[in-house]
């Protein structure tokens, strides 16, 4: 570890513990051998881990700050026992947490044999430390290498009918050959993620399974469309209903409600049914927006056509006077 440890992590000599931890996390993720295959990446990763093992420990860091490159000799065993010249009472076990090195010669309680199982424990805050600050928690390096690892997470897109996404309820689905069930909360959002613990990939060495991450997708509905917490519906009405006004029963997530259509309503007019949209766990339900669409019969007899001519003559309109490009 001839390279300056502070330079290895890219921090100042007076960096705080939090700054050291953040720098280590960033570099370790960047140079992890799983992302960068090859011997050079592994060596770089080892130097980063060694630097963090020393600088994250108050006693080790103090020794390194005081003795500099001599710290390497102490780690290698050149000053075993008496700590010449006075070493403030520190010995190898205090500095390196038990003998100055682990299996395969890796210091600081991090074993690179058999993969990098302990890496994520340290990155995510476990650090392999037991109460009292000693690395490894009393475990041997062999025990660390053989510690059960959690299986990987699996991401799965779960497509739901709009009715189920809005109302919620239980649904079954397959991931590969495995049949699973999940309860959907009412009003689950498009793109929402749901975690099913220990339903992911199996562990490679007897640990618990990973998690299954469900990503919610809503399939199209023949009549209703989702817009955030609102629902939209295009409602066909006849020309007489539009002209005279009427009442229409409209299905909603909470049941059938009656919509009053005012006389003289034109096609494209929008009517709002408050609170009849998608339920929300953090506030009121959305609305149902009904857009009117006037539909004419495909075939109109002559008598009806004459009535329409009479209607047009008695009710003249200027609909396109302001039409311009």
C-alpha cells in the first residue's frame, strides 16, 4: 500500500468520516470487478478497500497519519511485538483487527476469494464490524468467504386490467413456471413498483432468495382512459338526446351513477362527475370526465331527412363564419 491512502480515495487528509465513506462508496461501485472484469480492476478495487479499511478506523488512521510509509512495515510484521520507538500502546491486533491480515493476505477483514460477498455489506453500512469497532465481528476470513449470500432481484412487468388497477384486489401471475399471487392496492399508479420479498433469484450458496420487483402496467380499456387520478369516457348520444337533453346511467369504479345531459349539448362537450375517478390513498378520488359524442344512424329514411331539413330551416346557425387559415 505504497500509494497514499488519501489519494487512493481522492479525499483531503482532514476529510471527515462521512466524506471518506462517500468517496469509498463511489469508487468501489465504479471499480467493482463485477462491472470491470480483469486483474487490473481487481487490484484497483483491493487498493480502494485497503485504504478505506484504514481511514475509516480511528486508531488505524491515527497510526497511518503519524507513521506514514512505516505503517506498511508495521502491517507486514517488521515491528511485531514491542512497537519500537513508542507506538502509543498500539499493536498489530489493534491496528489490523487480528493478526495484520486475512485469508489470501487481504487486510482489514475483506476477503476477495470466492467472489466479493462482503463488499455490499460494507458499502451499505454493515462494514463487517461488530460492536466495539473491531472488523469482522470475530468471524474468521474463511467464515466470511462462506457466508450465505442473498440471491439477486428479478424485475417483472405486471400488466393489469384497468378495472383491477382502479379497484384493487388479488391477482395471480406467472414468472417463468412459478405461479404467484399478489394483492393490488386500489388506485395503483402506472409504473408503480411493488416488492415481493424472497420471490426473486435463489442464493448461490444457501442464503435467502432475492426479491421480485413488480412494475405495474395498465392494459387499454375499450371505453375508459386513465389520466393520472382521473378517468375519461367518450359517451355516445343521439341527436335527439343532444338537442332535448336526457339522463344517462354511467358505470364508474364505485358503481353506476346518473349523468344529466343538458338540452342543446354539442358533440365534444365535457361533463365532470366529481369523485368518480380513481381512488387515492393520500387524498380524494379523481373525477370521471365524460365527453359527449353525437352519433347518427348509418341509414336515415326520407321522412326523417325531411324533418331534419325543417329543423334546420327553423333553427338557422352560423357555424363557420369565422373559419379561416
